[in-house]
């Protein structure tokens, strides 16, 4: 799958959320809608799913598939757990290498 977000953007987001919330997964939602003063804008939204988060409660309090194990065991310095939600509400999860800072 091709993620609709740059590696460095994904890495920066993951690092900042890990620093604030601890272990979790980056959620990439394609086709998200944001309402602005000028009208609706479509794009890709990023969220961070972690234990105790409102987002986890919104999805039923359960991690999708085997992502709970991935979140418990990944190396946050070298890896990112990514959950994708496409426009058809299909969910996939990936463990991808963390790009080095500044790249």
C-alpha cells in the first residue's frame, strides 16, 4: 500500500505523539473531510491511537487485529505502527521503519 503522507511527516508525528502519550499507533485516514471557512476540504488525516485515548474508546476500546501486540513490542526509535483506514472503511496495519530525523 502506498501511504498518502510523506515519511518525514509520518515520523515527526509519531515521535511527537510517542513523547506525549507513550506507545501507540499512527492512524492514517484517507479521504478525511475538514470543514473550513471557505468550505469543505478533503485530504489525509493523522491520529494517534494509544491506551486510554478517546480514539480507542470511540473504536470500541479494542485494538484492531494484532496491532495491540505490535504496539506493545515495537521499537519506537526504529519503527512505527501504522493503521490505515481507506475511504471504504477497510483497515490495514503495518510495522514500518522509522526514517532518521532530518531525512
